C-alpha cells in the first residue's frame, strides 16, 4: 500500500474556481433596477394577454 502526503491547502485552480463561482452567484442574485415605466409596460402586456385569452379560450392564462 502506498501512502501519499496531500496538502491541506487546495491548489490555486480550485480556489480560483470557487471564487469565480461565488462571484457569478452574487452577480446573478443582484437586484435588477427597473424604472416605473417598466411596471406600466408589464401591466399593459398582462392586460393584453388576459384580453386575448378571454377572446380565444384555447390560449393559456
């Protein structure tokens, strides 16, 4: 049986990958800034979709 001496410290590639993963996760979780006009556009879009779904029952709501 062969014994290997392994360092408790991870190699730099592993540490870099972990840091990059944390950075990407933080970037993905950031709050997205949207203007008040965006909320108006979403309301208008939802109203149009609901109106179309009422006229065409086969459309999903």
